[in-house]
């Protein structure tokens, strides 16, 4: 059975409760006996492996190429 973290609405005391997956998310504060709410924590995302490519992200603005001038676009050649 998983352990969930709860926070009391009245006194802000945090405590853990062991509950089943199908149990209702209800608990009473052990200090003041008021209603408590379940605290949710974000799950971190970890990218592992070699499945990531250079093209998977946008280039930084400093890496972006400046737009071609009208004459370069027409001829397809750049001036050197």
C-alpha cells in the first residue's frame, strides 16, 4: 500500500497516511482532528539513452542564420 502525504487545512501540519489505491483521499489531522488534504508532488522527468538528436530542439537566436538578400536568393550564390 502506498504512503500519501497530507496537510491539515486548519493548522498546516503535514503527516503521512498509508492508504490503498482505491481508498478515498480523506484523512483527519492527528493534532487538531480537522480535515486534511492530500499533497501532490510533481514527478521529475529524466531523459536517458541515445534517442535524442541535435534537431530535436530549436536553435538559439544567435545560431540562426541571417536571411538572404534578394540578389542571393535569386542567384543561389552568396557573395564572397
